[in-house]
């Protein structure tokens, strides 16, 4: 009921799925992978920045950070950024989805 899956990477203890209706994540999120902390066994819809206008067609997870790309090339990243993996974002244990520009 959440649309056709277009991308499905596995992260460190969490999974995200891009579908034709949005972006959903679930799993152990105690390290800041998504906004819900603890264990989220039911896919939770991730709110994307208002600047993201197109469907997510590619996803990649590296440890506790997830990267998303739209069909027109816009980039989004979110998760645990304590090591500074997300350009332009503060180093913090949890970063909401943020559009990445200038890469």
C-alpha cells in the first residue's frame, strides 16, 4: 500500500525504501539513522525538504547516513552526522533530511 519500490538499500541496522509514493525507513534507529529513535519496525514515512519536487529514484546508506537522489538529480541526506559525512550540515547525532547542493 506504499507504492512500487524504486530503491531499497540496507544501512547499519536500518532500511529505507524509495517508492512511487514517498520515502520510508524502519529498523534500529538508536544511532540517529531516522527521526524516530529506538526501534521502528513499521516503515515510517520520511518528510523531505519542500525543495524536493521529484520522486526519489536512488538511495544509498553508509553506516548511519542515508543519501537519496531524485530523478532530476537533486540530492538529500539524513541521519547521524557526527563524523561530518553530510556536506553543509552541522556535526550532530541526528540530521533531518537536508537538500545537498553544489556537489
